[in-house]
C-alpha cells in the first residue's frame, strides 16, 4: 500500500478495468461477495454501461490511478419497485479500517437520495460484523435474515437483509 492520497469520487467509464481488478481481488477472498471472481472485462464494461443508463450511482475510492474500493446503488427496473435500489460495495484489504467505506457509502447514499430513490436495500453475510456496524451507523435497519443462504467451501452462511428509507419528497 502506497502513501498516495485516496480520493473518493463518482466513477467514470474509464475506471472499468481498474474497478474490475479491485472487484476480482475482493471476490477472490471468498468471504465478502457473492462472486468468487470477477467476470471478464468486456462483461464488466457492458454491465457498468447498462447500469449507468438505468441511473446507477457509483462512487469509487482511488489511490494513485487505481480503484481500491467501490460503492454503488442500482435502481430496480420493475414497475412498483422503481423507487428502490440495491447497494453493493467492496474495499481492497489493504485499505480497510481507514474510513473509506464510510466515505464511499455516504457519498453514494447522498447521490441515491438526490436522484429520487426512496429505498436502498442490501444483503450482507452475517459474519461481516464490520460492514453490518457501518450500515447501522449510516442508518440502515435490519429487515430479515436468510438462514444458510450460502454454502461455500463447506461453510454455511446466513444473509442479513437491511434497508434505509428516505423521506418522500415534499409536494
């Protein structure tokens, strides 16, 4: 880990390759994400482009020229659910515990709220105590638990379902 300044900013299409590398690093830890490796770069680019067109809000943490973390909110597309979205985030191991997750999350939530979203949902593995505490500090509430939702490497893992609600706009 270098001493380079870490900037949290809105992502751009030019971040795709670096984002994919960071996603792959976190996924290969086999603990925090549903993925165990990132998809190929062309699939990542296609996904990001499609989600941006749908109104995705994504912040990235950048050290030097490389993405070391991300947080995004992807609006749901189905009728009756367009007020809500799904949150995903990750941070490379060397950059955890430095407040970057909170900076990314707060910026992403502000962008989601400004875009008119009223609900942000997430699922987190029950063993990810640091992430659950972060979500609670930022206003997320527990909504449920899916028992033994994942079985990986011989280990069963519960999923905690959480959400944050924003006030309806006045008018």
